C-alpha cells in the first residue's frame, strides 16, 4: 500500500495509520486522564499512560498530528509526530519507517517552535489552560529559552 504524506502544516490531514499493537499495554492507563508514571526501580525512566478508552480516538488524533523533525532519515518521514488532546501533548512513534504510528502522553524536551504549533492546536480545541499546565509540568524547551 502506498504511503500518503499530507502534513497538517499545509492545511491537510496526515494520512498515516494508527497501530495499537497486539501486546502493547505499556501505555494503556486505567483512569480518565493521561498520566506520566515513573519506574520505581529507575526514577529517571517514565512512561506516558493514555486515558482508558482513548484508542477509539487515536486515528483522529494521529490524523491531526504535526510531524517532528525528520532529520537525515531516508525517505523524509518523521519518526515522531505530536498532537494535543484535552490539553495533553501526545507523541506518536513509528517503528516501521513512518507507515504506522503508536502514541502516548509525552514528557520531555521539545523545540519551542513545535510547542507553539501545539499551542495553536490547543487553542483550536479550547483547552489552552490544560495545555499550559501540561507544558509547565512535563515539557522542557530544547534549544530555546522558555516563553
């Protein structure tokens, strides 16, 4: 099947596919909100847990995602894509050269320019306050000073 690449930045939706994975339970939470859980054995390691039932909305979230930097990847696909849902930032990762993606709540470093695009997405969804809390609690700006 031929991959279609339509980027959100150009006004159209991303046409990649969501892949839940048959045995991928690591990112599935039990509550109604996304959470970041820390590994008791390694406090530097954390796992984003999606709200229960979010997989029903995963395709829509992925379709509205923004590509991360492709870097020097052959084919120009982006290994990571980012989206906002209910104020939380989600990262979707591909392990098959951009054909399919699986996502989870994100904690870590992001470029200020990407955070600003995600802030616009949060404004479209009317969840700016929740987004600002997520950024404050879970995001470190990479390469630029925080706004």
